[in-house]
C-alpha cells in the first residue's frame, strides 16, 4: 500500500521534518550470486546484493519487463539514499517523473556498500578486490537472474552510480531505452579527483593502526577519510555561508566526522575508493546507443566544468547530450546530484524523447 514517509534530519543543529510524496513502500530483499568470479580472479561462493524495489514490473506480450528503472548510488552510499524527500519526494509520487504506480524502480546496494557483501562483514582485507566492472556485473545478475528483468526503461546513477551508468551504456547498449549519469565524467579518475582519493587510500594503508586491515577498532585514518568527504562534497560558497568563521568551520567539520565515525569502516572505505581503478569509459563511448543525458553542476569540486571533459567527450555519444547547471543558491556542489528538483524537468524531457515507439 502507498505510504507517506516522514524524514527527520538535522541541518546545522536545527531539527527539520520533511514529508515525501505518497508512493508504494519499498520492498527490501537480498539476491545471492553464487560462485561470483571477480575480474581479479578471486571468487566468493556467495555474493550478497541487497536491494530495494518500489512499484511492480509490467511485462509486454512477450513477457519482457518494460518499465524497470535502475538507479545506482555513489561511493560509500547505498540505495537507501534515494528514499530521501529531496529525491524520492520529487520523483516517485503520483504524477511525478518516475511515478511508482507506472515504473518498477530498482535500488541496489553496490558490492562493498550498504547491506551488500563487504569487507566489514568479516573477511576484512581478505575480501576480494572489486572494481566498477564487477559492480555492474553484479547489478546485471540481480536484474536478470534475480528479478527477471532483461530490459531497462532507464538507467541512472549519481557520482559513482553516474560512472556506472556510462559503463552500462557501452557494455549493454541494447538493454535500455535511456541513460542519465549525474555528477560524473566519462573518463578515467585523474587529476584532483584521483588526488583526494589517493590521499585517503594512502592515509589508511600507511596508518599503523590499520594493521593490514586486521584492526580491532577503527584506525584514526578513518577521520581523514571523513574529513575529505566533507571537503569535496559541497561548494565553497555554501560552506562559507554556513561556517563564516574559524569556530563554526571547526564545529561543522567535527559534527560531520563524529557522525560518520559512528557507522563508517576503514576497510569498506578503502575498498570503495580503490574500486574505481578499472573505470575507463572513454574507449567505448561510441558503443552507446540509447539517448543519454549527462548532468553536472558548475560548483562540483570533483567534476569541475573548467576541465571541459564532459563537453568534449559527449560529442562521441551518438545520441548524447550534456548539461552543466550553473552555481545557484539551490546547488550544493557534488551533492546536487540527489536534489532532484534541480534536474527533474530534464529527466521528464529525456523520458519523453526516449519513449519506445
């Protein structure tokens, strides 16, 4: 039955309540991929992929599901992030772009994230080294073998999920009607984006408290990881407005780090960052067939528009289009990808343009 989800969140110490639009309650489950072989050559007898679905699949006369939407999350996130009011409340309700009464929405937790199999479950540093290609293969097995979905009306993702979207388009070009990567670039991790990741990776691996991944309590380097996330996730204008002096800057950072350390894990974080090692969509951009709309924001420190990469590479996508939203009071740097009100109208246009004939 549809339900109204109420969300309590804290914005600089002030408790606020937001309501999402009515949509069917998410259904959570696990898919087990047996004898999953990673590209590293390692194998897990049982790889667990946790997922949430909203809505019901609709099949055509041939039994093919035609209304499935795959949405994939960012680094250290999970499918649960898409249930927030700023995302679900703008997209999944009656009459909204991804109305759950019409679409079958699939929100998986990637390998190493959320409630899916990850190092902190027990294997620690003995967990197989996974990459983005392993993650999308696990997603594919979930869809095809777990849910009976062989066709996707839309693939979209945020940040790491956006990068996955570029890969989906070139590895399975006939499987979807449309693609929408958010807050990502169709090129290898490099420059400043690689640098901040390398800072965290080195901090953890060189931390004596890490103990090769066999720590009994979280190493102090996890603080560095959380601090870097805080630094890169928003834009300087918003940070300055919220923390205009030294004391409030320190306080805001301390609150974020303290909250992150309550649930964060150093091995999980390390693996998640290192997973981007095999992300290289550049050579396959011409293989993308479905209409693709890439959306970034001008205040994204991780994918800065001055590099010109998106504008250059989108020309290689046959039915590709790219938009860089300007800095505004509503944008939140890299985190703008989850504020659906910023780009909802463009999603509506993409769905209309890609409507199967």
